């Protein structure tokens, strides 16, 4: 199954090399090698926003260009709003981008690879599948 990789994972993998993100970096590298990684424009925008120098921005933009954006449709935004409303009814807050990620993953039957625990809470009330890294001992 293909995987929609959230900003939190990209940021961890592309950040400073520490023991905390080594397993995330390895998992993402494996998914890239397997051609299973998917991205959407709003995640690309989040990653490129706030980059400190123009040269870093250009390097990151060039790196991310290997991953074409999934196309967004009107129905994705409507589904994201429905997911937002469902979760809010249950007292769970999230960003518009997070719910758009959920809607896109739902439509394309993708798992979401994230470090953001909010998605676990979302999954209690809406139809999302989270990617469980193999480094946690689970086979895919």
C-alpha cells in the first residue's frame, strides 16, 4: 500500500541527524526506495515555508520535485470539512491541513505516515489508516 507522508515525518527525516529520528529517516528511505511515498501540495508548502536561506529552499524544492503532488478535488475539501465536523463533535481539534490529509488518504486508499498523535485521535472517529513503521516490528 502507498503512503501519504505527513510534514512531521519529512521534517524529522530532513532535519539534524539524531538517534531520535534515525528510525524515521530509515523508514522514509525504505518507502522512497519502494516508490510508495505520496505527497500533496499543502505538505510541500509546509515543508518549504520558513526555510531560512534561499539555497536551502532551492535544495529542498529540488529534492521534493521527485515526488509529484496528488491532485486535489472539490470532493477532497468537502470530505475534509466533514471529517473536521465529525471530530469537532467528539471534542477533537485538528488543522484544516490535517483533515485534508485524511480526506486525500481516504480517497486514494493510502496509509498516513505521521509522528503527530492527533491522527490517532482522528482515527477513532473517521476512516483513516495510519502507517505503522516496520521498525516497530510490524511487517507490511
